[in-house]
């Protein structure tokens, strides 16, 4: 019997005996807690070195890393933070959680990255920060964004949840803004099941992140010193030990994904899809997702949710693109006004128009990076399975033919 796609796609996450040894070391050390362990410190130093930044702070997940970074950067209730309309909800919900207003702007069709022109048009006197997301692992045009930020005195917080190991403009993604965040959730390119990090070159921000992620206590405190109201976002030492091992295999996996992706994208083109582009300034694409546009009229009128659900039934890890964030239930006006700590009024979310992000939600699907670690036969078969879903819809007759 022909094996199913689920059996053929390489399992993710990957591990070997080094992960087991790392876990066992922490277990036997009995230092399971960030307060007395060394695994967190070791991973932070190793990841900082790989990124080429001075400081990394590991936390419980990427969503909290966003909240922590915004707080440490000095974003305050009532401030506006510009975000792409096409992203996972945390990029915007973290802004709401600290009492500020996310301002969604449209993305570029070719990369689904934030559109610098749309950013510039959305800046007001209340804008404090811009959060570009390196969508699917493809670098945002950071020089253009940094120039806008410089002119308007704004800070840039890179959302690097999708781009571990990626590089552009001669630097690692996540090392170009004032600070950046990463996610180590189970599907990510670098993972420990759940986890996140804030990276920065700014020592003052890094120091604030420690107390802010640890109940307000400075590093090394044993005297119940609590410098500010803060919550507990600490990562366990077990997770840091796994991250250390995962980091060691990241470059090789990045190289393998970079090698496979053009072949897979070419086969997807044969199947009638239009993969996102790769800008010439990209040195290493993270390849967290392979994203591609399709024309619903070529696929029986089905949208991205329907097509991806059919592919998942075959065991192919395919998903719809993110819905426009401001169409999410959390932006309903009766809900929005409850958690806020500011009396500044909300942007008119129902009037924000982001047509590319809206179209992407219906006409873009993405494939999980695990399949890029498979062989070309697998990739060709997956693309062929996509092609099998093609069902061109009958076109309405032209006026001339209708009259004849
Ligand atoms: C762009 C982006 N930012 C932030 C996050 C949040 O990360 P986490 O799931 O670790 O909270 C995600 C999660 O997938 C994401 O895709």
C-alpha cells in the first residue's frame, strides 16, 4: 500500500541523544529553575552570539516576549504601534495587552511583509513603535523602515518569530531593530515546545527585561527586591537545555531548506500556484513557511481555508494565511474598551482598509517547513496533489459569444 503523506513527511521537531543528555544534565543538577540554573544563561549567550547581538532574554513564549519588549522599550498606554495587518494575532494582541493601540497597515503582495509606504502614511503624533514581521522567514526591507523610524523618532521592534537563522543586509534578522522577539513554539524553526526571547544590543533594555520577566527582581536577587510591578515569564531550564541542542543543528537545517525550497516552489508553479518572491537583499531566507497565492476560480471557487483543509486530509501540513488582524473578534468595539488602561480613544478599526492582507487571507496557503527536509520526490508529489485539486470554473460567456 502507498504510504500516506503524513508518514512520508519528516517528523518535526527533531532531536537526538544530545537533547536527551541536555535534559538529563538539568534533571540531575536539580537546578530546574532559572533562578539557580545555568542552561538559560548558556543558551542566551549562544543565541546572542549566533545573532550577533549583545543580549538575549529567554521567556515562556513569543507572545509574552512581545509584551515584555514593548514594555522594556517604553511603549505606554495610549501609544500607537504600527503592525502589519497580515500576521499572527500576537503581534497586535501584545500591544493591546500593554494598553497601547496596534495600528494595522497593509502588506506587499510579493512578500506579505509590511509595506514601508503604508507605514509612513499611518504615522501620527501618538506613534511610538513599528513592529515589522519577517513573514515566513523573508526579511522585511529594514533599511527603508529604519530610515522612516529615524525621521519620525520611532523605535523598531522586529517580530522575528518566523526567521531563526535567516540573514539579510549582512546581519541576522532580529539584529537590525532596537530590539527583536523570537518564538520557540513547537512548529518554529528553533523550538523547545513553548518559549520565546527578546534580543537587543541595548544594555538598559536588556536589564529591564530581566526584572520585568521575573516578578520585578533583578538578576541574582535573594532578598525579595521587587523593582517594579511585573509578572513571571520565566522559561524553565529544561527548555533552555533543549534550545541549546536545537541551535547547534539550525544552520544545517537552514541550508537544507534553502536548497529544497526553489525546487518545491517551481513544482507549485506547475500546479498553478504563485509562490511569494525572494528579494535580492535576502542572504538566507528562514523558510518557516512556503507561502503561495492561488486563483480560487482555478480551484473550483474554493478559498484558502477550504483548499488547505483538503490538503490536510491527505496528511499535508498546509494552512490558510492569517486573517486580517483587525477583523478578529478582539477588535470588536464592546470588547476593546474593557482591558485598556488608557483613556485615549481607539483607532477606527472598522475603517482601516488593507486590501492585500484581505485578499491574502482568502487566496494564500502555506506549507510547514518540515516538508522541506524531505526529498525531491516527496516535494514533487505534494505539489502534484495540489495540482489535483485544480478545477477551473466555467467562465461566463463573453458578450460577443452570448449575442451570437
Ligand atoms: C509572527 C508571530 N509573532 C508572534 C508569535 C507568538 O509566539 P508564541 O506562539 O510563542 O506565543 C507567533 C506565533 O506563531 C507568530 O507567528
